[in-house]
């Protein structure tokens, strides 16, 4: 892990496209501004972990679920 010290309004660069800037420091909290390409997803750790958990849960599809979905699709009229 790289550990850096930055003061208010100072920033760090990650590669050529990501900048992280210290915007405010107060009451034990640091407010960061992140400038990154729009196609790069940026999440707080707890949000990222929840997304991963939900993805793992969604991937646990049973054969019964798949069979039920297939049967429902077969019952739909053509072109619906």
C-alpha cells in the first residue's frame, strides 16, 4: 500500500486520467474530489462490496428458476 500525505487543495494522480484532490478536512473527515473518465466506475468501498454481494446472490440461479422463466417465455404470444 502506498501512503501519501496531502494538504488541503493538494492532489494525487493515478495514471494519466485520474486525479484525487483534497477538498476539505474537518471533524476527522476528509472530503475528496475525484476526477475520472465517465466510463470508470467509482464507488465507496461499502457500496462496491454490496454490489459484489448482490451480483454473487443473483448468480445463484437454480435450475427451477431457469425452467420457470423458460416456461413463462414459451407461454407468451409471438411478437409480445
